C-alpha cells in the first residue's frame, strides 16, 4: 500500500511539504502525531490522527504516538481562544497509561517488526532541560519574525482573544518544534502529521531540524473534520463522544455514528474505517439506491464500534437499539446490562418504589405507587385495549401480579403504554 495514495482517496490530505512521497518510497519511515493528554480517555476528535497512524503502520511504516505531557502543561494556542488548564505529573502519568490502552486497539505496539508502534511522552525529555539551555540551544535558531508569521499566533494577537497571548503560549511552537528535533535525533523520525491547524507548529519543527541539525524532515496535515452543516465534529449536547465506556456507553457511541447525515456518513466511512476503496464505493452506491436503509451509517457504526469497543459490545448495542426502535422480545431486554439499559432509556420518566411492596398487583403498582396511570380505571382500559406491556410482554389480565423475579438487573421494570411511551419503575 502507498500511504499518500491511501490518504488521498480517503480525502485525508490537506497539505504536505515537498518530498513526503519520495521519502516514504525510499525507506521504512518513522512518523509521529501529538496527542493531548489532558483527560484519561481519548475522544472521537482524536480519531483522525490515530487513523493516520493506523494507515501509516498498515503501509509498513513506524508510527509514534507522542503524548504532550510537557506541552499539556502549557496549552496549544492553535484554534483556541483561551489558555487551557495545566496538569500535574501524577495526573499526566495516569492519563498516559489509559490512553496507551486505548491506542493498542488501533496500533500494534507488540510486534518485533520495524513498523511496531511506540508511545513517547515529551515530558520525559523536556523535564531536565533548563530555561537557559532551551533559549540558548533552541530559541536562537528560530526568529521572532518567523514565529509571528504563524496563523495561530496572528489570530491571537489580532484581538480574537480578549487577553491576547501569554509568553508561555507564544513559546508553544518552539517546544513542539523541539519535540520533532528530539525525535529526529533519537528515533530517526522524519515526518510529523496532524490536523491542518497544526501546520505552523509542525513546520517550525522541520525548520528547526534544518537549521540546527542540517537535516531534512517533512510535514503532512489532514483537513479539520466538520459536519455537513458546518458545525464541529464530535460534539453532542452532552459534550465529547469519548472512547472510554465510562464516559460514553458503547450504545451511545454506536448511536452517534448511526445517526450521522448521509453526506457525513459518506465522508466519515473513508476517514474512520479501514474499509477499502471498492467496499466504500459499493456502500455509497447502495446508499444512493436505497437511502432509507442507511447502509453507509450501519457499516460506519459497525466498523468504528467494533474497533473502539469490541464485536460483543457492538452486538449488544444493536440489540439495545432493537429494544427501543424495533420489535425486540423480552429475552433481548433481559440480556441487556444495567449501563446499556440506562443509556437506552436515558431521560425516560422514572418512578421509584420500595422493594417491600412486591409482589403487587400491576394496577396498584402503576396507578397508585408509580402513578404512570391517573387511575386504576385508566389502567384497566389500557390493558383491555391491548396497549400495555411490562418488560416487552403484553399485560392481558387486569389482575396481573408484578413479582420480584420480573425485575431487570434485579431492580427495574420497563413499562410501555402504546407504541412510544416508555416509563421505568425502579425498585429499591
């Protein structure tokens, strides 16, 4: 596989310095992408850079994932209007371990091949460097004029931020440039990749390598991913879509990809999966022929959920979706774990009842204890009309009993009035 050709058909190349393709054809090359370690989980905004590294490794080259432990203590001004919070070392180390675990699902860190991935943390080589050493050995090679010409600096200085720009942030591109120089000298790393907003920082690194080491290094950026409506990719009303199931359940993660627009699905399936060109073209043709079946969204949701979580979690998410949107049986409902159940029915009206009340007549439970019905008469009418289900099983007897062995995960009942009105009774 040719890396540049692979990224090009996937629409993942925004800009690159001359000679990248020649370098990659010449030898197995090492490249890195910087990752912000300010949380103990990555979110889907990180996936573009991770997929670049994944494709890089698939093409036989060596990927480095650089955690910005030192730069995370400063804050990158690119695309930001405010400085970010700074982290202490213990938090950084914790975040590093969690992130490596997530990256292992995308990159092979274990093989003995020259293309085995590595994770590095710039805090490890920045920590011992004194301020005086840094300005003597690095600062003198890059002029202030050069630094001021970068878009990320210009935007901040031209009034886009109320407080201007601190010296700390101004030096960010030097620190990132030093990372590239360090990796060039210690790991023979000749390529840095990132989002298009990183172009200025990355090319400062190539310039530093040229001036200080007399070497040649390269830059490649991908477009910043947006949604078809122009809004920011990866943000929902709840905030970031995280890769860690503690913060975004696999069900919600799956639903995010399943619900993207047709235009976005066609773009995202190229960027966020390893499906080859012919498979993608086939899906695009299927979508054009039967958009209501949403083959692109289904394939996208399957591929990304399996890659980030597992096939098992993907299967659970599909089953859970059937509970809400399909004709799932009570058996399916009983198999769903508590976290997924709560994810699926988030926001559904919930009533709490004491465990000592069970067993209890359904009418008493739903019209008196939980007040899902305004009266027992309304409850009886709904049962007689065939419109009431508990745990996806139709209630046909107005005198039916609800017993403890009916509880889902030992504590929940799912009540359905008609087709679309759901309620949860929590028994504790």
